C-alpha cells in the first residue's frame, strides 16, 4: 500500500498540482496585498477618504465607529467593504490566470495537420480495375 501511494504521489500530475496550489496560495497573498495596500487606498482617497475595508452595514441599528468595534460588540453586520476587496482580488487573480493560460497556449506549437488519408482498399482495387479496363 505504501508503494502504491508513493507511485500515486510521484506522478507528474499530482506533483504539478501540488506546486500549483502552493504557488497559487502565495500569488493570492500577493494579490490581496496589492488590492488592500496599493489599489484600494487611492480609490478610497478619490471617493472622499473612504476605507473600503471598514465599510459595513449594521443590522442591529447601533452606532459603531468601525467594523471592528461592531464585531467586538457582537452586533450583526454586513461587511460589504471587505466583500468589495475580495471581489477585486478575485477579478485580478482570474485575469492573471487568463493571461497565463493565454500565454501558455501561444507557446504551445500547434500540431501539424495530419496528412490526408490515402485511398482506401476499395479505391485502390477500383483504380486497378479501371487501369485494367483501359489497357484492354
């Protein structure tokens, strides 16, 4: 059983998948930092100093200064600002994956078209019969 598991784990596809997941996780952290620390602050500044990560809707009707304060008080909140950040993360990751797949597809050389199939046996026989009839 151990040998069988080792063979399974060492297959190229499984190792490639593991590497892809690890790199994808690291890439996700980079994109999250890009969105939270680079993209959203200027957008928030343009919209009048809004901090998207702190935008929330309090369902209890209380008055809380921040999302953290509302959550600490146990108030039911909808953190739509964090959702906007997460959606932007997703769009950036999806676009990056699209560009990567597109680049890989361009690097792959298209397989040369298969040569047209030769005449079938029936066609060969018919050709021979035709040639015999012509020669008579």
